C-alpha cells in the first residue's frame, strides 16, 4: 500500500493543471513549425523529442524535486531523462537517494499525443501512474493510482480529467479553462455487441509496417463484419496518434476496439531485413488502470491481461475491447490473422 495516497493524488492533479496551462500558453504563442522542431532524435531517445515536449519536461522534474520528493522519496520514470545515473528515463529524488530508498515509482508521459497536438489537430494528454517501488520488478500491474488530463487545443475551452485508485472505480471531471468551473463527468465504454457502424481500429500510424497491418486489419474486419455491401460503410477507424487518447476513446464509449499490434509484426519485418520503427512504450500506457476501472478490457497480443515493466524502452502491443461481447467477436479473428503469419505470441493457435 502507498501511504497517504489521497494527498499524492492531489499533488499530481496540481502538476497536471500546471502542465496543461503551460503547454496551452506555449501553443497560443508559438507557430506549429516552432512547436514541431525536433529537439532529440538520437538513438538514446525512446521516441523523437519535439520542442513542445521540452515545455512539459522542464516543469516535471522541478515539480517532483520541490513538491513531492521532500515528503517521500520517489523514482521518476519518464521519457527525456538522460544521464541521471539510474538508467535511461529514470531519476531518484531527492537527489542523493539510492534506488531502494524510493517509496514509489511514478511513471509519467508529460505529453502523449505530441504529433497531433503540435499541429493543433487534436488534444494531447498528460498521463501518470503510481506504483509501490519493487525495484526492477515493478510493472504496470503494480500501479495503484492513475490520472490522465486532457491538453486542449487552443480553440477548445473544455478539458477532461480522469483519475482512479485500484478497486475504487473511475472518477472524471470536465474543466472549463475560461471560467475555472469543474463539473462531474460520467464516462462509460460502449455496450454494443458488435462493431458494425462503430469505430474499430488497427493502428498503423507510421511508414514501414502499414502494408502488413492493413492486411491483418482487412482479415479481422472481413471475419467480424462479413462481406462489404456496395454503398455502405460497415465500420470506421480512427488513427489517433496517442495511446492515452485511444484509451480515453474506449472509456468514453466512442470506440469499440483498438488494436496496436506494431511489436507483433517485428519477426516478419526482421525476416525481410526491415526495422520495426517506433512503438508504444509503458509510459504511453501508464493510465491502463483508468480503462480497467471503467470496464474496458485490455490485453496483450496473446489475450493475457496487459502488463509490462515500468520503463521507457519496452515495445508494447495492446488491444482494448469495450466489453466482453466485442472481445468474443474480434479476438478469435485477430488471433487467426496473427497465427497465419506465425506472429501469435505465447498462445494456442485458434481453430479455423
């Protein structure tokens, strides 16, 4: 158990408020080109760092060092932390503490959805998960508290905030950044039993693996929906370049299934002498707890409950189902499509 978790949650919500306000202010003042300037695309970075990412990262470390570390030693795990002496993406605070001294591990993505946000296409999200410190064995499933805050577009005045403690259900508010008003928000996953006329997505954001992912997508949809009818759109997709944003869409009932299979196609790419490219990492899924507390089912590629070490480098495949009926419809088709390509990890190959 994490001591005084309510206080820590309140502190983290204050941090999220500060980051949201700062990022929106920066977006109001700077051009998209300035926000999209590449700051770090080195081999050491787990993903490309853009200028807008630096806005939140600078405030992140300062806040933990001055506001939280004096009350409880912590291991901060976040993209953009280099040369700290604790490994890539890790920093123990207060400075001088050893890894074993940390009471908690706090996994943060200060801006998830940078790419659409810096061009003012779509909201980004601040993601945070808190787990007791179990050293190198600490995992996503150890997270006991999570929160997620929307960074709205400059032209948008409403922003959603979600938080949960394990076993306590999902809490949410809608914040008006013009008036400061907060109102309770009820979010529920879709209760639909199929994907017809709904959003069902296989993620294929970047070049290099789109062809195979699209083929897998077609096979799944054909099996789940049947033949396409002329003049009809059977279902839709939403390539939202934000794992936190995709989890929100499932939580809010907007999407019925989201499949991020990118790491699973790596063996096929390797056989062709091609590189995998960028994938989701654990910090992108630090708010997994929110989805599960809301009733969303989130699995790995083999159909097991999603889990991963708390780090900034592990490639993570994940599938989110709005409910068990959607899972029963889609998962067998997904596994058959993967099995036909020898890509199904650690699971029994389903019958044709």
